[in-house]
């Protein structure tokens, strides 16, 4: 568990024509051969992800893609997959050269999606110099430093400045975390939202105090001043709210994650639309992972049961998982997305954009449950 989670890494997508040197560029950045280089067009089929540490950038994912001019039988499907990968991209490296028309199409796509990009002219050892942001010779690994500098300049400020706690805390705050370590908790370690929150609190110069729910009263009695904020697992929200002194701000890990990985105001506004549903409403439940028993339980069982209890069995509830996300969102009355621990913020935000375009409310598991349990008005976010 020494690795930075995938969803926290800078996601860099490499785009370019077949044989333009995308895989070579990745090997140059990784400073080792991680990607297959070949003269044959179409060597890279599906987008391939390489987790590496980039000097002065840190934990990154380099996404190698099929050439955008792939004309093989499967070419179109491959190029579509590249398009899908754009949804997770924080930044793009675009290898430019002889395919001006296709290149400008991709530039428009990137601009539309608000993805910053660096134009890279590769093979500068043999080609005339194209106009580009950086010139490299990936084969002989020349130009690595200037490429990394260009990447650093292009990193969106949103990526570096965001953390889980947003404006909720300031330096020196005392924050009490209520973390049940029940049977579902993995043996010998903390789950990701808990460890990420503790890390973020330490980075922000806060004091993090942790307690299980049954030890909460005892922990509070040992304090000489009230905590500035309490963050609890949402499962025990109600009892925690009863125990902590009035006036102490309270939030939950899932609300923090929702704010970090999405648009919390939109999620809250959308969750309130649950009240306007009826027995014929059509709901889309979207999960990021296909094999997570715990979240499956929430998305596949818990939330549908809570909704049907209110509005009857006539509701249409559809569940999609992984990267599948319907094109036509307009048919749904509400979208409820999982907490997205496997997705990066970029991916969630691009789904939110699609929901907004289709004029459909979209919330997430944590916020929806908070609303269904009547606690949404009591949380700080
Ligand atoms: N001369 C020269 N050849 C390169 C350079 N970068 C890549 N190549 C060669 O171009 C071919 C295609 O490279 P590759 O990285 O597989 O391209 P991809 O299809 O875009 O992934 C290989 O034969 C590489 O050795 C470069 O900067 N200079
Ligand atoms: Mg390749």
C-alpha cells in the first residue's frame, strides 16, 4: 500500500498518429522501456496505462493510445476508446507532424473538454521542425527535461490545489474523526477515505483525533476544548449527531469525498429532487467498479430498497457499472453515482457535465443516503 491511488495521480494522455512515437515518448518519460515500441502501425490497441513517478510532478499515469489515424478493421473502435479515455485526462500530450487535419480535430476536442495540452514535435533528429511547444527525440531520449517543464506549466491549478478538506478547516484546527472498524473494514488497515482524510489533515497542519463510535463520548470527555469539526462515517451519523455538543460542525467522509470528487452543490440540489420522484420515475444508478461487494450492496440493494419503500415497486431502476454510461441521459429522472473511489475527479466532472447538458439531476450514494435519512440539512460541506 505504498502507492498513490490511481485516482490521485496526474492522468496524462498521449495522443498522436500511428508511429508518431507515442510509446517511445512514454518510455522516455518513464526513463525505462515500459511501452512496446514498433514500426508496425497499430501496436497499441486499447489505451494502456503506466503508473510512473515523474520528476518534479510526482505520481502520474501515462495513457498510451491507439494512433488517431488507425485505419485497421478495429481502428474506429480503438479511436472511440481513446475518446473515452479523454474523460479521465487531466492533461494531454499531442504528438504533431504530418496529419494536420486530424490534429486540429483533436485539438478542438481537447479545447471543448477543457483539457490542457502540450504540442510535442517528436523525431526532431530526422524531421523538419514543426511548430510545437517542445521538440524531442524520443528514440534517443533527448528533450526529456524540457518536456517535463512543459508538462508542469500545463498542469491545471485545480489539480494541485484541491484537497479533501476544502475550506472546512484551517491550520491548527482540532478535528475528530469517528471511524467504525467493524467486520467490513479490511484487516490491519484503514479504508481509503479515512486514510486520505488523515493525510490531508496532517498536510493542512491540523490535529487529527480518531475514535470508534463506542469510544466517542470518552474521547470528547478527555478534550479540554471542543473540536472544530467532526467527520463521521455516515453509517453512524445519527448517533454521532446525538452525542457531540450542539454547535460543533459535523460532516461525513462520504460528503467530503463527494465534494472532492464532484460538484457538491449540484449533488445536494439533485438529491433534494428525490422528494419529487414518483412511482413511475426512472432512475440510473452508476457504479465505477464492477467487483466491489460493499458498494454493490449500497447501489444495487440499499438505495433501490430505500427508494422503492417510498415510491413503490413500479419505479424503474437501472444499474450500469465501470466505464459504461448511457449516451441518452434525458430519459432518466435522476442519476445516482457511486462515491467514485476508483475514478478521478475529471471523470466524475465529465459525467456531471453530461447530466447537466441533458438537464437531469445527478447526485451520489453518500449524498442521496444523507438526504433519504434526513441528515443532509445537518451536515457542513
Ligand atoms: N528517429 C527517430 N525515430 C523515432 C523517434 N521516436 C520514435 N521513433 C521510431 O518510430 C517508430 C514508432 O515508434 P513508436 O513509439 O512505437 O510509435 P507509436 O506507434 O506512436 O507508439 C519506432 O521505430 C521508433 O523507434 C525519434 O524521436 N526519432
Ligand atoms: Mg505505440
